[in-house]
């Protein structure tokens, strides 16, 4: 089955969910096809909130999710765009795993690095991915990278009429055509239960197909 994981690199709830997601992926191994897609908040525009306002949100996150974060914004004009562009550009340069996006998330959310600055995002992403900063910078300028982010955002927006607009959002789909969408869900239990249920049903279909008579008609 497939997990499509919609994130913003600098979403606190996305980072809170990561350890739980890692447990689910480790439990199912190759049975799980996984892809992260960036659905940046505010279409990559200004965050619009101050450091003090973001600190309040992070205090609330800590009260619920148990992780304390440090504000990364310098002013309301700060944006998550540089970090998201850097993560997508690193993937285009061959770093297809999670290490760059997670390094950016931890640098911004845990260490309070000013990731609204492009040069800071480049420095952190290049170090995490073993990339040439100049090559990363050039790839971030490639219109194809921003087009990928725009297309992902458009795909995520198609879920909005169904009330889906939170990050993280997990779209779970199995080969039988079953689908579960978890929006804003970060805890291990519902994610693990949904993935296990879809895999179990898919495996049951496969077992039936291997022993059943041909479909009549």
C-alpha cells in the first residue's frame, strides 16, 4: 500500500508526527510505499505572525504533543518557502530520503535557526545532504522545483472541500482501492491502526485471488 505524506518542512505538528511515522514504516518495511509531498502553508508566502505569537503556538503544541519548539521567524514577513524549496531541490539532486527535510525541520523548530533566510536554508540542507551549496542554490532557482511545489499544493487543495487542510495529512491507499485520510493526526495509534487495516485487507484480497475460482461471467 502507499502512504502519501503532505507536510510543510517547518510545521511543528509534522515534526511531532515523525517519530510515530518512523515506527509505522519500520514495522511494515517494503509492504509500505512512502512518499512525502510538500504542501507549504500560505502558498509559500509570509508567515504573518510575530516571534511572540509563534512562541504562544509552540507552547500550545508542547502542552499537547510534548515537544517544545523555538520560534524560527524573525518577523511576520518570514516564510517557510526557503526551507521547503531547499528540501525539494535536494531531492532533485539525488537525496531522496528524509534526512534533508528533517535536518531543516530540526534546525528551525528545535534550534530556532532563522530558516526564513534562504542562505541559512541552503547551508543546513547542503550539509545534511552532502551537497554543493552552489548547486543547491542553483537548483532552488530552477522553475521546475517551484512547479513541483505548486502542483503538490494544488493536489492538497483538492482535499480542502472535504475539510482536509491540516499538516500533516496522510493519504493511505491500498491495491484494493480502499483509502483512509488522516488530517492533522500525529499520534501513533490511529496511524498504525489505519495502515495495518489497509495492509491486512489487501493481503486478504491477494490470498483470495490465489485460491478462488475465476470470476463467473
